[in-house]
C-alpha cells in the first residue's frame, strides 16, 4: 500500500511538471499563421495572417521573412521569385516600392504584399517579431548590399528595436549585425551551429529545423547560456515532439494547436 501511494505521488508530480515546462516555451507563428498551409485562412507573410497570429491569446509573436526592395525598403516575402506566389515577376530586390505595392498573392483573398513597417505596427507591447533575413538577390545571383541593409534596419525598425530579433544564415554578417541587434544563426547542421556559438559569442542562439536536432543538443545549447528556437513544425504530433525537447521557443505552422498544447493546463 505504501509503495502504491509513493508510485501515485511520483506520477502526479511528473504529470504536473510537464505542463509547467511547456508553459515556459515561447510560441510564435511561422510566417504569420503558417507557411504554405492548406488550412491557413490567409497567405503567409501577409498582414492579415500576421494580425490574426498576434491576436491569438498568449501568442508571443511571429516570425516573418524579409527582403530588401530596389528602394532599400524591407518587404515581407518568403520565396526567391515573385512569380512563385504572387502576380509579380522577378525578385523583390529588383522592384521599386511603388511596383511592389501593386502586387498581390495568388491566393483566394488576393492579399497585398506588405512592408515590414506595417507588420511592426501590429505588435502588442509584450510581443516579438523575428525577421528571417533573405540576403540574396536571386535575379543577379549575388548578396544584397550590407550597408544598404543596415540603413534600412536603422530607419525602419529603430522604434521597435527591443521587439525585433534577426535570424541570419550568413556567418560573415553575424558580428556586424550583433553589434546593433539581437541575432540568431540559422542552420540545420547542429555541429556547425555549436561551432558558430563558440566562434561568435555575440549571437544569442540558434534557429534549427525541428527534425534536425535532438533534446541533448538543445540542453547543451541552453547550458551555454544561449537560446534555441525550432521551426518546420506542421502537425500536432510535431508540436508535441518539439515541446518534449524543451527548446527556448518554436515557430509553429499550426499556431492554434501549438498555443493550446502549451497552455492546456492553464
């Protein structure tokens, strides 16, 4: 009888500890309400999708993809080529702001392409916007001008600097970006990621695909005082798997289920 009582107590403690742990994990909408999700109401990276994601109770914010226009303005767009998802042709970096403002996504609701500044205006005080920096001009097969990028950051996100975190996959820009902003390195190679953390102590952590990293690697990263965010989480099964690894946060393509799963014990 005493053993049974002890066993039940242990089970209760374990059951109670899991929700508490999950409540500490930050949850963000991936590109708003999800990237290329058939059940999403709005197109990814649209203002409509971002607004909906930010207004879901307990949402910590969103991750979006940013590209530099020919005028030096940051616009939200994921793919390399405009014709992939919109009624435009070419690259964001080759078009002016006026040209981009006339484009819409090839979706049922025909959402307009949006500037980063419009998305920043939607943030609530306690929410964060992760910017996944797309640094290549695919039309010219070259990297965008870094000085122009920094000028754009300074002019467009300065007033929201404390609410913006930058994701960068180009090592040679890390230190310069990290002098001014909170920067995370994106990679699917965990060994490379660990090396980057040690080589560039200014960065705050890593962004890694959920399937590419194990819980012991996440624990090691957190032991170094760094943060780790997971993405490519498209199902309830994937959400649960990601939570069990105990990262700092996740970028979920199914934001409603992710928030529900994290907060079910509240």
